[in-house]
C-alpha cells in the first residue's frame, strides 16, 4: 500500500502519459468495436462516467460465482501481468462474452457493453446534449483507460507474481465468501430482530437468504421490479413471528411516483 501511495503522490520518472499505458493501438481496436456496435466517435470528448458499477461484478444465471471485468479492483482471477494480456481479456469480456442475467420478467442474455446505461442530462446537468448522445462510448473508453492505468500501476510498483498472488488470497477470504459471511452475521447477530433493512443487495444474496435458516425466520421482501443490471436492491426482512401474515402490498411504485 505504501508503494502505491508513493507511486500516486510522487511518481517521478514513472509518471508517463496515458498514451503509453492505453496505447493508440488499443484505442484504435476499441474504436473499431464501438463503431461496430453503432456508437458515435468519441475521440474529441473529455467527459465520461465510469461503467464500473455495472460491469465490475455481474451475477449470472446458473452460477454461484459472478463474472468479473478484467481489472485489478474486483474478483477477476485471470492473468494481468502485462497490458497486452489485460487488453485482450478486457476487450473480449466487454464485447464478446454474452452473459445471462435474471430479471423480474425472466432472463436475458447480452454482452456487458449492452448493459451500460446512458448518462442523462436531466440527472447530470453539467454534461452537454452532444455528450449525452455519446455517453455510452465515453463510458467504455474511460473505463478501459481507468483499468489500464490500474494494471500499469500494479505491475510497476510490484511484480505480477507477488501482487496477483496476494490479490487471489484477499479475494478468496473477503470477496468470494462475502455473501455467506454476510448471511452468517445476519443470522447469528441480528436473527432475533423484528425488522432488518438492507441496501444495495444483490439478487444472489436474496436467493441464498431465502434458502437458508434466515428464510425460515423472516419474510424476505424484495422490490417487485428488481434491478437486474445494477443488481443493487433495497430489501426488508420481517420476522415471521411478529408479522405472521407477511407483507401485505408492494408500494415501491407509489413511493417512486
């Protein structure tokens, strides 16, 4: 951590242009991809919203483990020892990897780039109408640059065999077991509560909770229109002893209106 801090605060000779990290060749390949899906050219733009929230970790149907974007900051366990290796995996993930996701209306299958959501001027008034039109390719371009910088930084301050080994250990202990550990805490610490409220809950956690002792003790009330793409939902747990009849109505749409 201290090496990363030093690299960020005082990079010295290691302070290189972004073009040396995310190269013109990478940009040209990305531009072809974006042209291929019908997105406008973004070479002259500056503003973008990172697609990290949507593509970082994607829970897919039929798998206990999520699919992760090739980057340093999630559970991705592929080889990130060089920028070319990272770029090949990143490009394939974004454009060539169809993922099946459960939604309120069933399931759908599409590659991650189609899951990105436009930046709306109504919500972010600082952007221009022109920027709003190209917000999807802007997000994709800046997401690629962001991830490239992270890979470059880690391979600069440490050797890949060291930092990737450490990352895998942390992922196994902190991330892969995150849902079971969270459910253990809810059952063992808060299991006697009448009401438990949770925010930014994944569909996977909801499903696992319903199939554990927690689901026997509580009504697990999720929104009727769960967000399958962002996969961050508000959930209420109602103790069945206290609320034997369970929830009476879904009022999310009334609150939002």
